[in-house]
């Protein structure tokens, strides 16, 4: 079970680039209990004790996409932040992640994304769902122009769902505007600008 309020949150780093994974570990270990693995295969049994997992998509052998596919088949409370050099496309609509950051990732963005997931877990399912879906919407908007998005029904359905959740959260969660501002200030990709 993920750590409770009396313990430091646990972050699991899964990345085959050992130097990069070790750098993330150094960045995070002062604030979190950090576990690091360099392969996706041993991850699933570890998830019961993890609050947030940082997962690379492209790894030899057992990839991050393989891990996500296995996670889809089981219940887990772990928040998943994909950190990858793989540019997102419409395939992300079906992936069970909570946030997505394109490499290279800056220290501040990484910590803010982790804290955002911990905040969402403490508030409501609607906030977690909003962040998950808004991330997919933003990523698709980074990658594709309006002429492609406006003709894609999956994207238009996603945008409508995000708008509905945002409206509901504005009415039900007093801190939502601050949470949304923090969310929007996370740079999710190299060279990309904030919205």
C-alpha cells in the first residue's frame, strides 16, 4: 500500500539509462524515499509500496509501454509519470498514465509533477482524472495542429471531458485555480512553451 501521511512518499524510478536514473535519484532522495530500477520487468510487484512511478517508455526488453499494458490489467494506486524521449501521438489516449514529460526534464518540473500527483491523490478522483486527461489534451496540442485535432473525434471527446471536469472542479475545489496554474507551469517537453 502506498505510504501514509506519517511517511515520506515513495518514488520509483524506472529507466534503462543508468546515469539519468541516478541523476533523478540524487535530485529526489532528500524529499522522497526513492527506489531505482533499470529495467521494466521487476516493476509490477513493487507497485504496492510506491506512491509515484517515473517510467521511461523506451527500454530494451521490457519497455515502459509493456509495463503500462500490464498495469492496465491490475488495480494500482500508484501515480505514473511517463518520462521519455518518445514524442506523444494519438496512442497516448489509451495509455494508463497520470502525467507525461518529454526528455530532457528539468529538476523543478520533475519535482512539481511529482508534487502535483501527490496533491491530486489527496483531493479527489476528479482532480486525478482531470490532470490525466488534460495532460493528454496538452500533449496532442503540442504535437498536432488544429486542422488535425478538430477532425479527430477522440480528441474532441477528450477536450469536452476536460472542460466538464474543469468546470466541476472550479465549483467544488477552492484551491483549484492554484492547482491549475501550477499544472500549466510544468514544461512537458523540450522547447515547448507553457499554455
